[in-house]
C-alpha cells in the first residue's frame, strides 16, 4: 500500500496525462473539418445547395435504409429536412463522414453513387462540419456535472479532519465503470439514489468523530467521550512531561492497577537551580537571556525566569532571606544540596494534597494548601533520675 501522498501524486499524473490524450484526440477531427471548410465556397454551405444538390442524393441512396420508417442501425436520415436541422446534430454527420471515407455507406449490395456524387456529398459534409467547428471554437461542449471520485473524497475528508485513518468511501461502488478507463470524468462519476444514501451514512460516521469545543471544533480518531477525555489528558501529560521529572514518586496499587503517583509530574528543581548557579553571572550582566539558558538546558523559560528573579531579588523577606543567602554562596556543584534544603523548607510552608482526594466530601479543595505550624496536641517526654537510698523520688 502506497502512502496517501503517493496516491495523490499518481492520480494527478493520471488526470493530467488523460486530459492531454483526450484533448489531442478531440482536436484531430475538428482540425480536419476546419481545414476542409476552406476548400468549397460559401455557396456549398448554403441552405439552397443542401436542398438542391445534397438532399436529393440522400433521398436516392440513404432513405431506402435510413428513413423515419425503417431507420436501420437506429440511423434516421429523413428527419434532416433543412440545413439548420443538420447543424443541430453534428455527431450524426461525423459518423456519415467516417463511413463515406471508409466506403462503408452505402453497402456494397445497394445502389452506389457515382464518384462525382460521392465527392459532392463528402465535400459538403466536411464543409458543414468545418463551419460548425469554426462557430464553436473554444467551446468544450456540454460539461457534465461531476462529483468527487472516491479517492478525492477520501483525501478531502482526511485533509479537513486531520485524521488519516478515516476511510469514508470504503462502502462506495468502484469509480470508472463508464469512463472508458478514466476514473475522474463526468460520465464515470455517476450519482444514484443508493450512492446518496451511502454519502449520508459516511457523513454521519464522520460527524461522530467531531468534538465540540467552547471555541470551535476538532476531530478525533475515536468517537466516545471517554476516549476524547483520555486524548486530552494524554496531551496534557505529554506537555508537562517535557519539563518534569518522574523521580520521587510512590507505587500505588489501585484495584489491581499499579501506577506511579508522581509519574511525569515532579519538577526537576535541581536542574533549574544548577542553571541559575552556572549562568548566575552571565544573567546578572545580561550577557545571556533566560530564554537562551532555558533552551540550552531543555527547561521551561517561564519557571526559570520566576525562580531566578525570586533568588536574585534584593528586597528583604523573612521567608526567603535564608534561602537566598545560601544560593548566593553556593557553587555550581551545590545544586543538589540546595534543592534538598529547599524541599525541606517548602514542606514547612505548603502541604501537597493527593489529586484523587480533591473535591471529595471532607477532602481538600485544592492541590496545595498552606501548611499550618500550629498543632492541637504535643507529647513531651522527660527522663526521671534513679531513686537514691532505695527511696522513691517525687516530682
């Protein structure tokens, strides 16, 4: 199976080559008729010439077999009573010209016209066809309304939805049955009541993949709400996985499903601290930008900017002064110790709740809550000295 792009390239090439061949074939008889039209004079193409010099010959040699009553081969020559009627049916006279040129008409067992009579009819037919060709120069003729072919329809739906797995035309009949080898001609792309029903069913299937959003619409390879939710969650996880660290989590078995509580969710603070320490002087002197440092280390520029600004700030803070002092004295190799100290410092100020408990009755309301240093009960232990002279001591 070739990829979709290859199929489209081959189909376009096929259409282009087919159009070239068709144009070349169609141009040949028109060119001959137009060239022949210059041979006889204007009088030959007049209605009077047809009535006096051509129709009598048709009546004598053609009507016996091709009259309105007999019309052998479904060919009625008697109906052409005027030149105007002849010009309304050029295809019939194209066949006449071919049969005269191939000596197929009249048949051998029938009365034959003399060479001069045959030449008179042949020149008149070519002259009239040439005049018709000249008057219709540039006119492609009747253009048949065409629908998209099965391949075009499939590729269009895939381009509109962005989903390559959709195959809406898989139940459609094969194109090209009446196109003489060309799958994209109007004659080959017929439309029937049953095909319209298949189009409606295909449209219904495509609509089942549409996901309505507050600000628009998108399409999903799946068609259930559960699958759509999983797709969004997967995209969110993949986004945060670029800047997080799976270390530090615990394994939890929830009804037989084992997963990491912190998989892809822990921010690698050590990497960010190391970046601020290594590039501390360059950032202070503005030789480098936060964006450049983040790009080099594969870090999130927004968080790195916030962390760097917090640690390098000069204003006094009761909570942050100690951490800032340690950061200013730290070397680039002290990032791990600084991160460990910061984690302990963070626990005294924030309590991280379990995501699964948020929103439950009596459970936490948010992911993090301020840590409360006050306690309701505290146990105090006091070691008593041994008794002297076997007497019990009192306190």
